[in-house]
């Protein structure tokens, strides 16, 4: 069963990877052909796509029997499918036209407004209204695009209008055929519709394409591959939905746009402004909220506010109490004013009120959790990038002093949170032995944080995060060396690609620095060592501390340890900092904000675990490393090689896979929760020995 489950997981992962690759691949290849290569015939390109979809859909359904073939049953159904084909053609052609003028990143931002147009057309054509919360979530969707338009360096009015038209034309394709059969019938009709358009609007396009092929035969292979890929997008879309769920596809689709934006920026080097990135992020966030709001409103059956009125007026006639949703049970109940009828009415009215209150609580709870996760992501990535900016770009070359500032803030703010705000009960140190153990942990923790901050002086954040992904490797090594505890062979096997990925990334890292690399590896090893030592030293029930209390006691000890180190190794750092402050007062505010943010990382880490689960935190932590890499590349513009980009995802993704065998094979210690070490450039990892 375990082998079957494992193979099923890898099959699903492969499907999702194929769907992502084909989706993003066809988008980028369209952009390359229509903009960079100079093949300026979007209608002909769309016709090639539809021709490939016609042929390959028939092969998939008629020969390979991937789904049962459904037939068109009437002329009316055929006319509906033809209308859908026309709208579909308008959408695809407009989208391809827009790629001639706009960068993929801005194109995707406009495309994210799909829910807005869906809501508009749903109301105009069916008079169907959504809940107010659903419409409210569309505000950031549209606002984000407006902001992104104002901050887009490559803004083109014609391209913008065409892209909006493409997005608006994307919403009337819901005839009751499965997606594979619908494509089988729509694609040939689309070819028939596009053929006269390309002949009339793109004169002699076939002759020009053949002439191009004589000069450069690649154009034929590019068109064939691009057309086949267009069908593969639809095929993998269908398979991912079949083997996961429509909800999974929706969530993956939200992330896909962001991935496409990042890859397109790396490949096409189009300029990106901070305003544009803010607008796009706001739009994506709005789309996610819209999806959540839609899910909230899909209750199978809920009673309306009329029921409360029934209670107030004490009406007994069930015809008045069920004006909007008649129930078959009501047909057999007379309107006699009996005690039984009265009790039944009160029961349904009370049930209605309870459902609505629970729904409201669930809604507010979900948005609170989303806010917490957003705060955790922002503080984690923010403190990492701010460390990099201070130590590398700003020129504040004092990583030990910076770490001491972090620990000072953690000491003060931890005390405020526990002693004054009563966020968690205060736990006391019960013995000298426990104090010595916490001091030992503080020493290891200081080594880890300082080494990580030093590495940020020399290495880009992207490479730093790739090395940080090897934490599980060092954890496994130290756990075996110190406790002789062995994990399952599958756990060790998954560590091979983790280390291999870092080796590949090191060889292909344009900004590689040996000393920075050594310090980063040292920081990662120290972080793993702390996790193992913490599991050993604080293993008894009487010595366990929750993460907030552990930070409260470790942070002041860390300050005491770091103070002589910064005085000895960073001579006159306080005087230099004050001198810098006289020239540029921003340095004081940057240090204060950065130090407070370092504590906020640990606070949000604790709250996210409390309000979700350790598993949720682990999954979010895996994604956070990738997000941090992407944002750092966009901000600091550090060069990225193909080899490096191959190595980093290998380490990050396999680090995630490594955790899954751990969950099944290792017995986790139920001891103190580890707190985040993100402020020194590493990722927060819930390693299996903590």
C-alpha cells in the first residue's frame, strides 16, 4: 500500500509538473515567436494551435480511448458549440495579439482579472448575484491591475485593450460536454472560423512562413512544437482535474500565473517596477480571496432570513416560512396551528440562525488565518531581504552587531508579549542544569545566526536559500552521530538530490564566493545541530519550554555572548553606526525596524502553528524559500545561470519530499517547538528531530 501511495504521489506530481511546463511553455513560446523572433501572425498561430488540437483530440479520444466519445445530439447543441468556438477564438487571438505589445508579466496581471469579468457577465446574462463578500474581493483584483498599469514600464495601450478583451471573452464555455470532447468539437469549428480571417488579415502568411523556413528551418519545428504543446495544455488540464480535484487545479492555477511572471522576467529581461510588482501581487491576492469567498457561498442548503421573521411573528403556515426554498417535507404538513408544528418551525428557524452564525465565524476565522500567514510570509522574507540590503548593498558590514540588535529586540519584545500581554503562560527555569542547557543552545544559535548573516555579505539570497535547504541532511548526520538513531532508508535516499542540487547550484552560481559559501554551510550545520541538541537536552517533561518562552530565555543569553564578540571583532561599531546616523538617519530606523521584524518572525511563526498546524507551517515554509529566492532576484538583480536555476529547485523540492518519509518513519519528539531562524537567511524548518 505504501509503495502504491508513493507511486501515486509521484504520478500526480509528474502530472502537475507537466501541466505547469506546458502552460508556461506555450505562453513563453508564443511571446518569443510573436515578439522576439518576429513572427507577427497571431491569427495564423492560433489556427495552427486549433489544427493540432483537432487532430490530437481525435487521436486521444477515438484511438487511445482516454475518455468516452460524446456525440452532438442536436442542431441547437451544435450552434451553441459554434458560438463558444467563436468566443474562444476571439479570446485566444486577442491574447496572442496582446503578446506582440505587452510583456508576459503584465499580460498575466490583466489575465488575473478573469473573476471580475465572470461576475459581470454572470449578472448581465443570468441576473445571478453573488454574496457581497464575493464582490468585495474583486476590488483588490481590479485595483491591482490599475496600479500595475500605472507602474508598467512597457505599457502599450493597444496591447492593454486587446488583453482586456481576451480576458473578457473567456467566460461563456459551459456546454455539458467534458473538456476533452468539447475541445474535439470546438477546435475544427475554430479552424474554419480562423481560416478566412488569416487569409484576409495576414496576407500571404503561408508563403511568408515557407520563405522564413528556407532561411531558418527552426520556425517549422517551433510552430509544430508550439501547436502540439497547445493541445498538451488542455490534456494535462483535464488529467490534473481527474487525478486531483477542480479545487486543486484552481489553487495551482493561482500560483501558475506568478511562476509564469517570474520565468518570463528572467528570460525576456523586461523591466519591472516596484509599482508594477505591487499591483500584480495585489491582483493575485484578490483572486485568492475571491476563490475563498466563492467556496464559502457554496453551502448545500441554508435557510433564509425569512425564517427569523417567522419566529418573531409566530406564524404557523409553512407556506410563509419557506418562500424561497420549498421542501418536499412541507407538502405533507398542514397549516394547522398545533404545538407539534410550532416546535418544528422553531427547530428550523433556530437551525437557520445557527448555520449563518457558524458560517460567519468560519469566514472570519479563515480571513484571520490568511492574515496571519501573510504576516508570517512578509516578516520572514522581509527580514531576510533587509539583512541582505544592510550587509551587502547599504554597506553596513557588521553582522555580529546586527545579530545582537536582533537578540536585544527579541529579549525585550518577548518579555512584553509574555509578561504583559499574556500571550502564553510564563514558564520558569527550574534548575541550574536546565539553565546550562539553554545557554548551550544559545551558543549554537548565535553561531548559526552570525554565520548566516556573514554569508549574506558575500552570497545572493537565492544561493543562500539553496544551501539552507540542506538542513535536513545535516540534521540526519548529527542525529546519527549524537544519538545513533537511524531513519528509514527512503529518508536517507531523498537526501541525495538535496545535496546534489546544492553542488549543481554551486558550480553554476555566477556570484559564488568560497568564504561566503563556507559560512553559509556552517550556519546551516549549526542550525541542524541546535535542533538535535535541543531534542536531547530538553527532552524531559519538566524541562520542555514552548517556543515563545525558549526565545525569552535564549535571547538575553545570546546578547551576553555576542557583546564581547562584537567589541573584539567589529572595533568601534557603535561609534561608526552613530557616525553613519549623522550622515543618514535612515540607518537607525532600518536597524530598529529590522530588529523588531526579527522578533515578529518568531511571533507569527508561533501564531501560525497555533491557529493552523505544524504540518501547514511546514508546507508554507517549503514554499517560502522559493518565494524569497524569486523576490530577491527581482530586487537585487543578481545574475542567475541555467545550472544554478536547475540546482536550486532540485534542493528545495527534494527537501520537501524528504519530510514525507520522515512523517511516516520517525517518531517526533513532542517537546519544545523550534523557533524560526529566518532572520539570518535560513529558512524556518520543522526538522524531524526537534
